[in-house]
């Protein structure tokens, strides 16, 4: 077992102990919020693991429309869980996504986290800094977990590299905005890469982080 419970039995250290900081601070609100979400969603067709992700995204955004926007590729969730448990590096497009996941990562599987934008001090000609950094990350971590919550240019660059150059364990496609956002998600949908994506213009760093954090909890529960 990795993380703060290393050396302890599963009986003495459950995943609730692992995320105890967050639960102890927010437990009453979190419990009430989840109850509200459950009540408002009502009957649904999500598998339990899918619903855990949907509910966490809604909790992070207070936006129930995400239940209609999230798409899960075949085998994406079990593949992501296996990759997380193996310590696969996690590459985020921007620092805000990195900040949103690093606490749970540190408390569970200690996966390396790399922010693509931080890998490029300047942009290559005709590209953004995030796109430039993302391409460098793909060369170094072709089988990493990629979490895109801000930059559609980075997601488009990634899609142009798969599957010939890189075979990511998972791509979370959740950029937000008006320019190239829908196109980038359509490009992701057309690839064979394991993926969880948000359709349309909505998304953002909190959404991308919420998806990855939900996967971390799912992975830890299965340890």
C-alpha cells in the first residue's frame, strides 16, 4: 500500500482515512451536497463508477448539465484506475489542474505530476506555450495520463500524435471556451485513445481536476 497508510492494514486505514483532511473539513457539507445531487438527479443509467465521476463534477461546479455532457470511452475507467495504481505519470495542461489534483495524488499513489505549460518558457513558432509543452511531455511520457482542462490547442496537438506517436493510458478532455474547444473535443472523440470528455463548450480546470480526483478515489477503494 502506498501513501500515508503504508505499512498499515486495510482495516485500520481505509480510503476515508486517506482523504480525511478534506472530509474532516467539509464532511457535513459534502454529505448534504451529495444527497442533494442524488435527489435532483434521481434515476439514471450511469454505471456506479461513472456516477461517482459525474457526481463529483457536479459537486465541483453546481452545474447539473454535466450529467448530459460527460462521455466515457470503452474501458476508460478501469484502464485509468489500473494506470493510477501503477504510478503512471499524470500530465496536466495548466498549473491550475495540477494544483487541483496534487493533494489527493500525494495522499494516495504519489504519481508524478507534470504541468505542460511549465515545460516551455517560450512557445514554438505558430504554437501556444501549453501546446509546445504538451508535445514535449508526449515525447517523454507517451503512455501517461493526460488531463486537459483549459487549452484546446494542447488537446488538438495531442490528438494529432495518437496513436502513432503516443498511446496515453487516459485522456481527460475538458477544455472550456469558444475558440477551437468543440473542435478539439471532436478530434478526441475520433481517436481510439481511452478517454473521458465533456461535450460542448463547457469544461474547465475544476472539471478536469474533479474527474481525475474521482478516479483516484475509485482506484484507492479498489486497493
